[in-house]
């Protein structure tokens, strides 16, 4: 039997899946932007190195931000997995009851 918790889980699952789709688009866009930056300086290595040196604090902060974003992405993927497992418990209650009864015997 499905109660309010089931529908909350379903809503939560759909919102997290939507967030995953959006963040994957953001990751692809960021890769394109970084590729464009590298191609901009590809002919002038010295200017590229000076540019990177001048922006070292910003680049360091950007790197830390990327690590945080990827960790949030991976955490959300795990949350989706756990939520799906909980929803499966609602979708297959007979199997769960049989397992509990077999475990007692």
C-alpha cells in the first residue's frame, strides 16, 4: 500500500533526476568553455602561462569549486539509488514479506 511517504519519495526522485540532467549539461558547457580558453592561447604559450599565473588564486578557487560540484553530483547519484530502493519496497511488498517470512523459518 502506498502512503504519503511513497509520493514524497517519488517527487524527491524526480527532482534529483532533473538536477542530474541539468548539472550534466552544465559540466559539458564548462568543458567547452575550457577547451575554447585553451585554443585561444594555444599559439602563445608564454601569454597562456602569464595568464594562468596572474589568475592563480581564481583558478585555485575554481578548482576547489569543481571538486565540490563533482562530490555533490556523486552524492546525488547515490541518493537516487537509495530512493529507488525505497520505492521498490513499496512496489514489491509481497517479495519483501516473503523474504521476512523465509528468514524467520
